[in-house]
């Protein structure tokens, strides 16, 4: 190495230094699958936000003269058994899918993580009662638990939110409790307790920020699972009441026309598959970016 190179070497090293945020973005979007998943999610959110402007027709308008029509210039994806435009109903169905994913994960995440934080930090009989209640909820298969709660509460979108939120809550509680039990034994947490820091400060300044990365990955994955769960309930006729356009109900109503007009079930089914797959791909990317041990794997 020449003398000129030695003089410029420190500056070159500083220019190549990569910040933590840049490293996160590089690992997160280092695979085309994650980029594809992000594109699908952004596109779905955009369609949901601007559904009134994008939909060519009223999704609930019945026209018995145009029942089960094939794709045409007037109806790009055809019409359903009530003469309603399929494309418009798929577009408006994205609103239900996005809202269900966000609201259900917020309900399950806030309640579940709060209970897990209390159980893991305080322990004792409080922690035992909380975790045994979560064990009781997890003893039932998730779909059976969702069906039972949905039947007890009745139909309607608000009750679907509650039913799915309760069904998703135990996983957040158990993961948060396990993370807190591990983190609270670290030296910096014990030092905060020694200097007299209050419980609230210890929990929200030291425990929650360090426990949140794996929970953030779970939130991303559960956004897709919540959409799939709502579609399952709507397919079984227990979810959101008609004539609201939901992808699961559209699959159910279109299955009897699979031989004559398969698009009635295929189009909303493909929409569900793509969106759930997108959230899983983005969740895998987040897992790689947040955990160096898994970097480069999927």
C-alpha cells in the first residue's frame, strides 16, 4: 500500500460504514420475495383506501338481468348470482380484509402483550392465574375457539373483531411473558431496580423495547392469519353479515357455479392467497433483519 493510500485509508473506512438502519433495510429487502410481498401489501392497502374511486359499480347493487355473466367490456370479471359486479365486490372486499387484519392484531396484541408483561414481571399468583387462563384458551383449536366465540356474540363486523382478537390473544401473552422472564434477569434491569426505578419505568424503558422485536414479527404474520381466519368464518356463514362484500363469503356463494363461472370463487380465493402469502414473506424478511442469526435464510 502506497503512502497516499495510507493517508486516505481512514476516510475510506468511514465512508463505507453502514448504519444499523441501513443494514436493516439491506437485509430486509435483500430478496425479491420480500419486495414482492411488500408490493402486494401496499397495493392492497391502496385499493382498500380508494375503493370508491376504483370500483366501477356499487358492490351491493343487484341487477337480476345480468346474473352470472362472463367477463366482458362492461364487467371485466363478470357478475355474480345477484348480478353484482365481481370486480367491484373484490375491490371492496379488500377493505374488510385490511381492517380485520389491523383491528384484530391491535386487540390481540395490546391485551395479550399487556397481560404477558404483567405475568412475566410480577409473577406469583397473578402470573399463574393469567397464564393458566391462556392455557385454557389454547387448549381449544383456534378455529373451534373462533367459531364458538363468534356464535355466542352473533354476526357483525365488530363482533368478528372481538372473536378473532380473543382467539389470537394467548400467543401474544405467552411470547411476551417468556421474553420478559428472560430479559428481567439481565444486569441492566437489576441495576435499574437497585437504584430505585419504579415498576412502570422498568417495564416500559427496559423490558418492552427489548422484548418487542420477536413480537413485531408475530404481528406481521398474524395480519395474514387474521385475514384468513375472517375469510374462514365468512365462508362458513358466521362472519360478517351480507350483503357486505367479503372474500370468504364470495368464495362460498360462488362454489355452486364452479363449472359455469369459476371466477366467482377463484378471484377472491387468489386475492386471499396473495395477501396472506405477502404478509408471511414480509414477516420472514423482518425476522431475518431483526435476528442476525437468521440472516440470509427464509
